C-alpha cells in the first residue's frame, strides 16, 4: 500500500510524521484514525493529490500567527465540528479535504471496521449527505489520482480550458 501511495503522492508533500505526533493528534481529536490514513501521515504528513490538499500533521497549526502552507487535520476538523453559528459536523467525522466547489470529504470514524479502516464520506454539494465516496482512505487517494489522470488526458487532447467569456 505505501509504495502505491508514493506513486500517487509523488513529491508534493509535507514530509514524514513520527508515530508520536499521530498518537498526539488522535488524543486531541478523541478519535482513532484509520490504518491507511495513519500510513499516509507517517510517510507524507500532508499532501496535494490531484489538486486536492489532503489535511495532515505539518509542524505548523492553523492557529499560528503566520498563515500555514499545509492545513492541520486536528484544527480543520475542530473548525468543521464547531461550524458556523454552532451548526457543525458530528464529532466522529475527521475532515480530510474539499473539492473547492462546496463538497467536503471526511473519515467516518463511527464506522471503523475490524481491519482498522473507515469510509470516506461526502457532505455539501452532493445528493446524499454522508454518502460513501470510498470504502477507505487509500481507495479515496486512488480515486483522486484517477480523476486527475483523466483530466490530464483530456487536457492533452483539448488544451487548457478557457475561462468562460474568453474566445
């Protein structure tokens, strides 16, 4: 699994994170993290996959005075839990990324299986709120990579998409 992850992530990542940092994040969240997401954190820390910023455990926090390059999964999950006006997400959901168009993706830790994995679910601009996007985080990574490969192939044939209103 880790070798496949390396092919998906490439070099656009924060860097490895020690096990102690992952355990501390689980303690802060009050939730266990799934096996494949823990492997991602151990080897990459945080990353960009197919244009999606995957939340991780960089050495900066979202609350730091200077804006961080990589987002911290504990901080962003807490923001999503608190929500706007107190209407946040359930506290068993760990925020991992969004599509930039109003759909957010979460690890649903309330559905952890015997293998230590849980599904990635979608909220926002989707028909079924909380619908399963992928059976686990590694499958989600593969989906993001496949979507990006399809887009790159389309772009190689059609060229860069032009913004609406330009000839």
